[in-house]
C-alpha cells in the first residue's frame, strides 16, 4: 500500500525517485520522511548496481526507508511506457542522470512537462547541468577537493584531509530537498511546475560559508587550522586530564569567565592577550597556557565549571558515545523501522521538528528490497496480472 500516514505535511504528494548513489536519495528521504508517497525505481537484477544490491545494509536502510520499490528497465519500450504512466500521476520526479542521458531517456524538463504540465523535475549532478564540467562524473571525494574544503580541513602543513562523512553528497541532497519544497509552494500558488536543480560543487561552495566569503569579499585564502577556529580565539580542542574537550571563549565576556573559572587570572592581566586581535596574533602561546590549566581537570569537571559560567564546553565523543549522550537520548534521534527479515532496525530520524507534526513513534516501513512493491505499483497503474506477467517475460520489470 502507498504511504498510509495522512497526518504528515507531505501526505498526498507522489514522488518518483530515479536517483542512485547518495545525494539524490538523501533529497528524496526528506520527502518520504514527511509523508510523501515515494516510488523508487530500481533496475532489474541483471542491471542492478552494487550499491542497490546492498539494500539490507545499514546505509541503504537509512537512505531508503519509507519508500516503495519498483524494478523497471526504463530503456525498454515496455518499461518506458510504465515510466510514462508513473510520470502522469507524479508531483515530483527526482533524478541524477547526465544531461545527454536524461534527454535520451525522455526525462528532461520539456519532455516531462509534455506528459504532465504540473510536474516538478528535481535534478542533482556533480558539477551543474551545463558548462565545461557538466558531463564529468562527480563524487563526494572529488568535490571535497575541488571545492576547497579539503584544503581547510586537517592540521597545518600535513596536506589536505577529507571530512569523515560524505558531506558534499548530503549537503547537495539537503539543498535539493529544500528546492523541491519551494517549487511545491510555488505550484500551490500558480499551478505551474518547474525544473529544480543543484550540484555537489554548488552545495559545497555555499557550505564554505564564512571561509568562502573571506575570499570573495576580502581576497583571503584560508588554510588549515586543525581543531582551532580560523578566526576566533580561544576556540578549539584542549586537553583534559582524562581526554579532550572543545572550548569556546571568543567574546570578552567568555574570555574573562574562562580565565576566572580555570584559576587563570594571570592571563587576563597579560598584555599579550588583552584584546581579541592580540589573542589571535599570539594564539599558539595562548593555547599552550590554556592547556596547562585544562589538564588539571577531568573533561566532566571542565564541563561542570565552564558551561554554567557561559563558556561553551563539550566532550570529544566517538560516534557511539554521541548517540548514547543523555541529551541525544532525550531527543530520540533514532526511530525503529520493521523489516521482514532484519526485524527492528534503528534508523536516524529527520532533524526537523514541527510542533504540528510530532515525529511518528516509528518509521512507516523499512527500506524495501529492490522490486518488493513491483506488483503493487503496477496494479495501481492499471496493469492486470497477465500484463505484469508479460512485462516480466519481456524483462521490463523485475
């Protein structure tokens, strides 16, 4: 059955998911989590990617929960007809094909609009829909390097470092999801669909934020600062007697409170640190002196001293510790989803909180195996059992 929860804000919208990899599915996940009826197109088994073949793994379960799967070969004539019927009834089509492939498959915006004038086409790519790099393959690792992100990540002098997550994929997916919602709002007012698109490189250049603006406005090219903040001092990672903590004391009030709480009043009287500019200039010496003070305390003691004084301080966790933190457990950042083979799997919920739409106690359903709802979706499109058998015999569906 389609998504049955009619109490969520995107209930009633139909989304066709033609994406692969991570960025596109992340955008669609935003819609499926909030009630959209998402039909995901998976290739039949002989054509299936290795990524799709891992559907029962933790990554794909987290990417594709709340979606239905139809195995369809859209390159075959019979498969193309099924796709046309899906487009006719859809509100949004999400894809990440190269421009030339999109055109060949009949999936560019003008072609879709001829089938469904209200359709919203949402496209994601590595480097944009046109320009000299539009046909280049774009994956997270490449874009982290080309956006400049790797050049500001890591310790000074030790070479570029990638972040520990696929940040350009998830960033582009998040922005595409926002773009889809904007297009839906516009259609509500005007009845008009449109083409929404973004790319990994656009998403990451935007995500550079103040580091990018340092160049575009002032011509400054930022470098690596390790765990230290590039422009605010003191802010970074400091030693405790039993580990490490992050501390921010970037305002005058925070600076004074930090020195007071750590019994470091001598720092306040030191002319080398009496202004923010001097603290920036003398950062390395200052960090060494702060470390000498923080090493006298455990991480918990530092949190207990500094946070009540208005100085943000927090531990440096591994991922397991992060999910077991009392505040994170209070927020209930995971929800169960029932899988017929895996049982109950705990997946990471949307971080968006709406007062009118509390998060459901569980996900509507776990990520489906490829083609799990093929018969169901085809029946909704008007195909009878004999029609489905014929499509299977032709290799158009699986």
